């Protein structure tokens, strides 16, 4: 049984750093191990001159991590999107770029997630309400948040939550100025201020064991966690997406973003709201194009180039840098009909081991899943520690029990926004 006050965290991404700060604030002694030479995981921002995000781009104002970060002064400055720039959003529909989406799509996006069934696929449910054309357009639009080549085949509840929150007015989605790497830096600094020992370039190949070993929070990708814990059942479906980054010489009139409603795909000019992401006179475009099991990176790149041809005249001649990659199983969980977040791998793995990240049993959208699972894992770890300490103290003496209880802080509030 893991019983002492030390907490070990494996993985220094957004989930691992959230767990480290939360545990240290609650009085635990924390050590965090990160295999990479820098912290951040998929929340890293590449080093210049093009500050591309390697993982999540948006942070949702309605999410629980928004309040948590702001309370600690970690959120930092946000990249503002002016109304004039937001008007530069274009929709690719029926082979052409349009300024407005289909009316049926808008009506569908207004529906709250609670109205959608869990055990029916989104396509079937939305078709019954808005017709097949609006259902397909709505499913394609949600691809920006689900990173899946066929969102219509996923649970209606799962897709509708992302559709509704992603198209809300005013917008819930905001962007960290300078990229998510700036947020990571602030979180890491806070962790160190609280006494967290951070070890980078430190790969952990086996869980710490032995008498006095404290709780362990595994904050890695799900496949890495399965290897570390020796548990092949730790699986859950995720998306497969081509990530396409492009730097162009600036030209007036380029759109802010293009949402493909004919097939899931999203292309965005991130320097519209944050010019610091590229050198002066250049603009940074990032695209994500979900691909199916039989498709290749070339298919996703071709999709991006078709959208660029429509919305960015002369982009080939203006291009000064580009990068292409395939992200496989690294874009968060997707829920099939009949499943919800509760069916994903459990946070509590038993014997003081906890699993956190964006594919585990926690609610929310994108990074919210990582955040909520991290906070809950720390709460469970400290609650277990408190109960063991209290039991030991009671067996020894009433006075010792009283002093132990005074040291331990109350369990964390797990209310979810």
C-alpha cells in the first residue's frame, strides 16, 4: 500500500503540470518526471521563428480550467480576435467558399448537448431534426474539435457538445498569446515555486515501488501508460489527423479561417489575432485535416491545398516555409454511440496509481478532460493518504490523530464547470 505524503508524477504535459501544482498547493511533496528535454507534451509551442502549436490551440472560457488558471494568474494575456477579423471566417460548402453556413446548420448548433442521445449516432439524430444536408454540414464543422474523419458516426451527445460550444456566440474559444508554450512556462514556474522537483530528460520505465512509496500519477499518452502499467486494456479510440503548417508572405484579403462543411477540415490563419507567431511581413497558417484508416498524409495535404487554392490566392508563390505531419491517436478521446466519458479508462487504477490525460474517464472538451482528470487524481490520492494517516493515528492515540488531521487539507472541490 502506498501511504506516504510523496506524490510522483510521470509526464510533464498540461495534465501532469496541473496535477503537480494542485498536489503541491495541497501540501504534498511532488516530483515530476518528463522524458522530453522540455515540458508541455502536446501543449508545446515550437521555437521560432514560427511559433506553431503542437497540440491544443483553443482554451474554452466555460471550462473548469479557465477559472483555475485565472485564479492563479497563469492564464496570461489572450490573443484578441477583432469582430472585423472574425468576419473573415469562410465556409467551404458545395464546392465553393461562402460567408455564411447553411441555415439548418446554425439551428442545429444552437441545440444543447443535453438534448442529444448517447446511444444514437450524430448523423441519424441530426438528420431527423434538421435534414441530411444540415446534419452532414454540422458533423463536418465539429471536426475541428473531434479530429475524426467521420464525426457523424460518433455519439450524438459527444458531437453535439463540441458543436454547440464551438459555435457559441460570443465565442467560448480563446487563444493564449504566444502559443500554449507560454502557458506551460507559467505553470512550470508556479510548480517550482511551490517546491515541485521537476526532472526533464528523465524517462520512467517502471513505477516506483517499495515501502513508503507514495501515490503515482501517470500523465502520459494512453499507449505509453499501457506500456508503463503493463495493461493492454488501456485503450480508447482517438482521431487520425494530418497537421499542415504553412508560412506565407502577408497579403491583404486572406480569410481568417476556412471551415470545410463538405468534409471535416479546418484551416486557420493564427497570425490574424496573434502576429507574434511569425516574423513581420509573414503570416502563419495551421490546418488539421482528419483522415480515414485507408488514407495517407498525402490525402490530407491535398485537402489542405484545395482549400488554400480557394481562399489564399497565389499561396504557392508566397510560401516561405511548410511542415506536414500525421497525428495518430493523439487528439483526445472520441465516443462511439452507446458510450460516454464514463466508459473510458478509469482514473483510479488501484494501489495508489492514477491515470490522467485527454482519453480517460473525465468530462469536458479537449484540454478540459486532461485538467479535470488531473484534479480528480490528486483529490483521490490525497484522500487516500488522509484516510491512511487518520487510521494510523487513531490506532496510536487520539492526540496524534488530532495533529495529523490539522496538517491535512480538506478534499478538493470537484465541481465541474
